[in-house]
C-alpha cells in the first residue's frame, strides 16, 4: 500500500481496520479492549471506524501490545538536506560599523 497516495480519510479508515484486525487476532472483544483502555464501546467502535482521539489510539495500541507502533512518531526528525547544507557553510562575519568623527 502506498500510503502517500491515500487521502487522510482513507488512511484513518485503514488504521481503524488495522485496530479491528489486531483486536480480533488476539481474540479480544470490543468490550474487553474498551474496558482496558477506559473508554466506552461506542468510542472503540468509532476508533475501528477510523475516528479516534490520539490518547485513545495510544491506549488501544497499549492494550493490543502494539505501542511500539507509536515509537516512530517519537523519534527526533532527521534534518532536511537544505538545513544540512546551510549548517556546513561558513558563517559570515558581522560587518564592522563605521565610526563617526567627532570634532574636538
């Protein structure tokens, strides 16, 4: 699946489907996961439909033993190539200000 080609709603739906598939593969009911996460069953159903708050998603990932999936988001971002090029250029020295002459 080329995730870059998908619309945001399609990605959300795919994440919801993945939550449902992981839950089912572990033999857990919606009620069991909802209780462990501390949310209502309708909230879990909404999550499986791709509509979920971030904190609820984290709780679901934890309950399903997949919290490591969130780890990639917590990695420090790599610097962009443009920033890397800028940091290798020598910094320009500040120009000296001209002095004014005072008549004594």
